[in-house]
């Protein structure tokens, strides 16, 4: 089980520091590849990803935070369709 604390990300600070969404997604790809290559290298391994969205508010639903969640989810679905699964959101509000 792998917990992603997307609600704890201050994405605006990352942009203010000069990072682009492409940079952030590239880092996400790096940590995901590390998970599969180093922590769960077996061909039959399975990982359940729990998205902890505590701290993500309605103002984020159409913003950069949700864009990150969408892009990260697309990456997981495209590259790990059989072995990676996303869990229903944890600590989410009704608008999710």
C-alpha cells in the first residue's frame, strides 16, 4: 500500500520556485519508477495507491492541484494498468 498525500503538496510554491508542471510530473514518474523497480520489483507485484486529499479544497478542484492528480492518474493507468490500482480517495470532501 502506497499513500500519496496530494493534499499536502503546495503546488503554487513549486511554481513560484520556478518548477513547471512537466518538472513535477517528471518527479512523480521518477518516484513511481523507483517504487516498481526497487521496492516492488517482482513481475506479479501489486500496489494499492491511496490518494490522501486532506487539504485539497473546492478552490483546487479546477486548479493546478487537480491537474497534477489527473496527469499522475493518467500516467499510472497508461504504464501500470495491471499492477497499480488507485483507491477511493481518503479524507475527501463531498465534491470529489
